[in-house]
């Protein structure tokens, strides 16, 4: 299982939100490139970057920072947040990003995602609140069920599903094992889990998780690293 340390960008800073609430923001640093290099030095095989400004407004104000991160590190960078059209997706790939994550676009413009998945490394970001998918930086919750969206994109050629349980994000209280098991049950597409990791035991639990003969491809960790619940080096080891 691959370890994806997270860098969430808001106004150019490294931040974390609590349960996706922009009013509950904690700033952890003002040098995202240095943070990415530190994660790389710790052995992280990927870097996961989210543009929270773009997720909320659609305005890619942090795009140049994401390009700087991709240029600075040797490991692949996955990024999401506000990527809702082909031009935005291609701009990230052209800037050196290895994979783009589309969330809102997957619900509002699924044909765009299918088109892009045929040409670019595209993951579908599925942020769920009580089983229903949220969009636009988690500000709106749809009436569409998570498992239904997964079924819609099962054969679309997407590189991965990035699945976040919003109610657990930033809480450090543990991942949604039951929900992730249901996802593994219904898809053969690689699944990356996000939300709730607060200890090395949580990582080990995710690593061991298996359903329908499938296991998780990766896990995204944010607040636990910044709150020093464990180090990135320890996380890499726990995921192996």
C-alpha cells in the first residue's frame, strides 16, 4: 500500500481543515515546496497536493506552487481541487504533475472525465458524507450515492478512485473501514483511502484491509503528520 503524504494549499500555505470546514483551518507552514522535499526524503513514493482555493472557487490560484512542487521532487505528484475542465487538467499534466484528481467534474460532467481518462492519468475523487458524494470543496452534498458513482466509472479507464469520508477527515479518529470495504467489494479500479488516519495502527489496519480479494492501493495522510502523531518515515514503513 502506497503512502501519500498530503499538502493542502490555501492562500499559498500548507493547511489542514477539520471535516472540510474552511472556517476550521490550521496553518502548518508557508513553504509547500520544502514540505514536499521533506516528505520525499522520508521515503514517500507519492506526494498528494490539494488546491483548496480552487476546490472552493474554481480559481487555480495555487497552480504555480503545484508546478514548483512537481519540478522540485523526483517522486510523482498527484493533485486535485478545482480541476473541472480539460484545460485545467492538461495544464497540471504539462507542468509535471503525474496524476490529476477530478471530483466535482465527475458528477457534473462525467463525459469529460471519460474523455480525459482516455488520454491522461486521471483519478476520480469521491468525497462522501453519510454515503452521499459532496462537491465544490465539500460545500454541497449531492443526493448521489458513492457506490453508484463508482459503478458509473468502473469501465471508464480511470487510474484510481480517491475515497474520502468527510466526517472523519482531520479528526484522527480512524478511517472508515466499513465504507472502504464496500468500495473494494464493487470495483477493480485501484482505491486510495483518505480521512481519519491518526495512528500507525490505523495505517496497519488499512494495509491489512481486504474485501472481495482486493486491497487498497494507497492511503492519504495529512493532519496526523503535521500534528506529529507519527513521522513520515514511520508511515512509509507501516504501509509496507
